[in-house]
C-alpha cells in the first residue's frame, strides 16, 4: 500500500486518514436496521453493542465511511453486511435518499451528535433486513428492540454520540414514534 491511497481498496493509510480527519469533514452512512411486519410497519430496531469512538461500550446503529469512488448504495450494503453478516439481506430502496443528514462533531455541544475523532457528515437511512443477522467483526452483540424498548431509558442510556436521537428521528420518519 502506498502512503496516500491504495486504488484497489480505496483505503487511506492511518497517517493520511488522521490528517484528513483533522482538516476535512468525512462522508459517512448511518443505517438503522429494522424488521417490518407484512404491511411494512417497523416491529424491531437492530442495534449493535460495540466500542464507540469515545471508547465506551455503546448501543449504536450500523455506521461507516463512504470510500473514495464508492456509491452510497454500495457503502450501505458493505457496512450492513460487515456488521450484520452476509445473510442479513438488507433491502435498500431503488432511490437512495436519506431520511436525514447528521453532522458529528468533536465537540458534543455543536449538534448533539458526537464523534471525538473528527467532523463527519452522515447520510442516515432506515433499512429493512430480511435475513438472519449475526454481528461480525468488532460488534460484541446485536440486539433487536421494539420501538418502545428502543426509546426506553434503559436502552437510551446504553447509547452515546447521539445515536439515541438518531433512533428517535428514524422512528418518527417511519411513523412509528411511540
């Protein structure tokens, strides 16, 4: 791999990434995995348990960087399959428009969304998954919560970085805010 960019994978070296994070907002995707009933109503929200950027163990949605030259749809699929397993069968809609745009800042007071590493702009999606989901790689667990459970104090207290607000926005977007 070169010092700048490996054109086969679009990964940056650690030093280059840290330099960019210090100077340029990065584009991310946030995907709220959901299970839906036969009429498309959200019955459960999937949240990973993993180490957050602030080093806490937290509940969070699927999230990750969009690589240079990568389509948003491909980034969503890559992160969903990486975090939920290859047979999660995410159902990305034909028109990939986010339900909201989230800005993460190193200073938690700027927007309420916090990532101590950098300023990131994230396109957020609600994505139905149909298959068997198994947390992979750095995820410690994957929990499925009803909309009411997802907004409970118990679950919200397990989230950091504003992911509790993102879940609330996602549920409002699909008309399932309890």
